[in-house]
């Protein structure tokens, strides 16, 4: 999620009436972005916004600036550290166990239907809400694109859902299945054992075999004196190899990332085969690239 806003340039004199404003772009963490849950696409959302974390003292300082719009009385009512733990990555994380920083959780909300000017000079209003204090800043016009200050970077549109789908999310289950097969093969490799069964009546042979690393020796009764049987347990099988290749081929087809793009070229691959694979991959990735360009 990207947030695009218009800001005055720092080298301009703020007292001048000719202060230039340039568009600025900021990244918003996906889990701190929210959208009208009843909208079927982003253009139909009746509100959108994001959550931020700031020091309460900084907000009180900003409220001292003339015409800033910050409401000092409302900010003072905000309970410090209220809701802060919910924004942490994990309550068991080391980041959550720290002294209080006197912070507050705020929400910036864009409402396109509120106060939009007919001439198209601005589109909607921006509201600032702090948990436990309500509105802490006067509503202000949004000077920007008619679709709002947020851009959702995605690839595939989802019917009746405002959030687009990324290629990684679309192929997640197939990638997970591939990783599970590889994990199973690795477990089988680690469980591999080579077993030597020999006669208990010939301890010299058993001792000689035991001195060899990575071998398990079992002495049994009933074998002839010089009889030795070699056995294997565990290890990767041809079925593992086949399943890994099938899962990898399916993942390559759906993601468009073939082995030649990973720098893996077989000695048996011809120039024609590589060109065909690259052409198919380019066709698959060209849509992803075009969607990314449109979002930019």
C-alpha cells in the first residue's frame, strides 16, 4: 500500500504565499491499512485509512502551532500506550517488553463523500482519530487524486473483493506443497541408515565393520561364520524425486519463473527450448509488469 500526499517543500519560505507543494509517496504496512469492508472494489470504498503510532508529546507540540488544526484538549484526553501492544508484531516478542514511551495510536481516515468540492479542486475530507480521545484534529480537505491518497499494489483483481491478489498469494498453496515435499525428502535423507548384519560367531568381522563410520552393525545368531548382509533403511526414493519435479513444474507454469531465469540451464537444453521458455515466461510476467506500472 502506498500513500500519496502533497507537501510543501522544505527549502521554501513557509511565510511566502508562493510555497510549492510536491507529491510525496510513503509506504504503508498492509496490516496498518484499512478499507470499507462492504466495497466490492477500491473505487467504491466510502472510507479508507491507515493506523499510525506517535508520541503524545509530539502531538501536543504540534497543537501549539497556529492553524495546525490539532485539538489540544482532545489530545490530552488520549490514554498513553492504549492499543500500542496490538500493533506489535507479537506479544511474546522482545519488542513488546520495553518501557512506556508515552505513545498513542491514531487513525487517518479519508472519506471521499464528505465535503468534496464541485469544481474538483479537492476530493473528500481527511479525519484524524486517536483511540480513547476521538477526533484530535479539525477535518481538512484532501488535495489529490479523486480515488484518494492510497494505492493498492496488486496484480489480479478478485471479484467482489476490494483487495487485489498478488502472484505469491495466488500460488501460495502450490509453493507450500512443494516445500512440504522437499521437507519430507530431507527428513528421509536424515533418517537414512546403512545396516550390516553379520554372524555373532565372528566378532573380528563385526569389530572391523564397526570401525567404519556411518554404519550400523547387528550381530545375530544363525548366520554362517563369514556371512554378511548389507541393508538400507530410509533415504530419498525415486518417488520423492518425481513428486518434487512435478510440484516444481507446476509452480513454474503458474508463476512464470522457469529454470532458465533462475540461472539453471541443462546441458541438454537447446537454444530453441530456452527461447520458447523465455517467451512463455515473458508473456506471463508482462501482465504483472504492466499492473505494477499502472499502480506507479
